[in-house]
C-alpha cells in the first residue's frame, strides 16, 4: 500500500478518534478560567464597626436574657414555682427558645455565687417573648410621654391676698406638676383690680406655704434664688421629680 495512502488514513483516524477527545480535555479548563474567581474587596481605610448594634435584639437591649446572664447556676422561677440552684445551660437546652426567654430578675449577691448557697445566685424567670415585647412597648411609650412632659414648663400665678380655698387648689396643681417631673415657675403678685393688698405677714405666710408644698414632693427642689420682693412681684423656680407607680410586671 502506498505511503501516502497510509498517511491519509492515519490523519483521518486522528481527526475521528483523537482530536475530539483532546478538544474536550482542553475545553473545561478554559471555561473555568473565563469565570472570575470571587473575591472580597476590603477598604483601605477601615470604618468603625457597628455590628454590635445589629446583633442585639430589642428585648436584649432592655432585659438581660439567656446566655447574657453571666452565671453558671441560677435560681429559677416558672409556672411550677421556685427552683434553687439550677444550671443555666440545662435550663436553656430544655426551653422552647422560639417562644420563651430566661430573664434576669435580680443580680447575684456577693462576688462568688455558688450553688451550695442559693441566696448568692441570680434569680431568673421564664417569660414569653410576646410578653416581654409588650412590656418593652409600654416602657417606650411611657418614656416618650415623660420626655414630652419634661420639655414643657408650667407657670402658676398666685395672688398674695389669695383666699385659703384658692390657695389650696393652686398648691395641689403645683404638687401635681412637680410629681410629673415638670419645671414650674410660681409668680406671686397683686392683681390690678384686687380689692385689698396683703399685709407682709400674709405674704410671708403664702410664700412659706408654697415652699412647704414643694417640700412635700419627694425629689423636687427650688433650683435658683427667687426673683423679686415679698409683697411685690416675685418668681420662684422649681424642678419636679417624676414619681413612678410600679406595675405588677415591673415588681416581678
């Protein structure tokens, strides 16, 4: 058989059987090279991290719960009653974490709380997440209301020659404002159309009763020296202190 015929046959066999397999073998790496390798671009100047704010849930911002209770053992309160010296890890592992939290009620007593001394351990309670969220909403509403109250200043006018009933009413209003935590200015003076002018003794008695009413309000105080003169025009300046009534939930 001529050599040229053999060469042609060899080339034909090469094209049919060898070349396609070589093309497939080289095709995959090329496709892989065309795909960009994912990488992370890091800024040259690092910005302050604020991740800790995103990690904390609203409930954890308000209450100490679950693993944030830094104690191996706790006293536990649940629907069945009081259970001293429970291991926190075991309590959490047996809890429906989707529905409930273990909430810190009171901190440990002493530097080295031990399970042999339950009085030294923190006391915790199992509380439904929904209940905690409702408590938090209530607290936020109260805080918002109190903020608006504190932003407003009240003024009361008192006549030096005021009668006893009217004075009692004004002093009750004064105490009400102070116990709301408000700032109050009491302006003492004589009305233009007053039938009579108070004596100095009467004016001093009215001034003393105003200050006595302030002293009855715990935490309230006169913030600066009064402006004016007794019997003339005088302004007194007081700062109140909020008197909160604790709910049953807050007492728990």
